[in-house]
C-alpha cells in the first residue's frame, strides 16, 4: 500500500466496473473509494469503502497494520460507497472505537440497526483526537454534500482529510490527467448545489496550513496540484466563471435549430468571442452542466416538443436550476413549427435561480431559419458581445 505522508498510508480500492456513479454520472474511467490509515501509538483508519470491495479493503488494511489492530475508525461521510463496509470492520475489529458526529450515528443506526455500533465516540466541531505524535481536529462540513459530513485535519503532517470534497472521477491505477476537468464534472454534478456550504467550510479551514488534501475519491493532492484545486474550488463555490466565452448548448431534431446555433457561433466569433457549441442530445449530461458553469454566458437552443421543452434541453435546464446556476448571462434560441413556446418555459425555470441576466433578444424559429431569424441572431450576438 502507498505511504502518502509520515505514518499515513492509503488503503483504498479502485472500481473499474461501475458504469454510472450514483446511478446517473457516466464514469468511463471508473472511480476510486479512498481510505487511509494513521499508524501511531494508536492507529486510526479514516473511512471505509463500497460494499463490493469490503474484503479487498480489509486485506489492504491488514497489510499495512502488520499484525497490529486499529484503535479507531473515523467516519467522515455516511454515503454507502464509503460506509457500507463499516460492519465488516467492526466484526473483524470489535474492540476498535467508531468515531463520528451525532448525525453520523443516526445514519449508522438507519443503515445497520438502531444502537450500532456499541462503541461510539461522538465528536463535535473543533474537538481533537490524539494518537501519539499525530492528532486530528474535526471540522464539521454539513451539506458538503450530506448533512453529517466532517473533515479531519492532521496537525502533525498538515493533511486535510476532506471527505467527498476535492474528489474526482477516475481510478487511481490510471494516469491522472486534467484534474480540473473531471473534478469540475464531479463537483457541479454532486456538490454544486451547495456553494454556500463549501464557502463556509473554506472560512473554517482558511487559517490552516495545508500541505496535502486526501479526499474520498481521486488522487491525493499536494504541491501545485493542491494550489490549483483550492483555486478552482473557491471559484466553483462562488459560482465564478473560469474563462471568458459563450457556451451554446443545442438540442436539434432535424437540423434547423442546429443551423441557427452554428450561425450564432459564427457571428460571435466575428465579434472576437470565444465560443463552444455542444450537442445536448449526444454529450454527457454532467459534462454539459459543468461546461455551463465554466463560462459566463450561455445560449440554450432547443425545440418545442409536445408543447414543452425538448427532453435533452429540459434535463439540462433542470440540472442547472437544481445546482443554483447564477452570475451568468443567458439567451435562448427556440424552434417550433407551429407553436414555439420552449424559450418562455426555459426562462421561467431559470428565473428560479439567483443573479442571472437574460438577453433581450430571443431567436424564434418557425420551421426553418429565415431572414428575420438571421437578424435576430445578429442582434443576439451583439448583446452577448457587450
């Protein structure tokens, strides 16, 4: 097993077979379930793994323990991909104490039966637990992204065990490239709704010297990668765009809506704008959502379908609204052979969000693009180029 810091070892597992994370996020490169061990006068295990890998995890743990027995299991997050193997652990190490906060043990009782486990250590904000040379301080992080979540900060190595925060998709056995791309898709898919709560946690950890972040998914972060991750997380939590540009998100059935989207792209590029055009029907849903948060301006081009928004665009709009999409400028291109009404519906949904500016121009296509539509597209490009 890999040593990540003085006396701290990684004992997690890779899941190469899971195709959908949380039943909805496509993960072609799988995902890791991370767990850590602090080897000191007393031994602390940080989190467990998904039920499918419980035995493999215990084998990894046994290898690091070298015949010793753990004194503590610290549970930072109760989502089953991290907590499902807790009973396996307590069956094998019945004398170990299980550490969590009050909400942790409510959930443990829900999953494993009331009163489980019998040897509970309930911790609160700011409390510490010493193992000898190492001691961890507990930082409550509610709704990042479950209510019981907490971080653990090792004062000896300046390591922050960050639960699901700072995680990403992808197994660790494969080379980790472009941390921010998969981490962005992970963040806005899973944590994105809770920007205010992420900012609140940054307030708590802002005074800490952090040399390493050990999340429950993805690689351990240090050095330049750590600095970059903190930079991106602060932007994401504040809903701040990363780069200038316009994202055109299009769903087109017969090509006429796509034609309008391409014309808008051309007009914007003539005006010096950075433009990305994506196909909402064929592109991964979570990736489309993440891209919308990357850029400050968005145009949704969609077809009216059964008197409503075409499904791919509707799912996209709903996904943005669920994740508190804000601090952006939004425009619409709609198409409807006899009754184009989806732009009004898309706007109504996004008006549930905060701090959005809507363009005055909406391109309204009836069947195919005509000269009036071309004039509307030009006007929309002017607005977006201001």
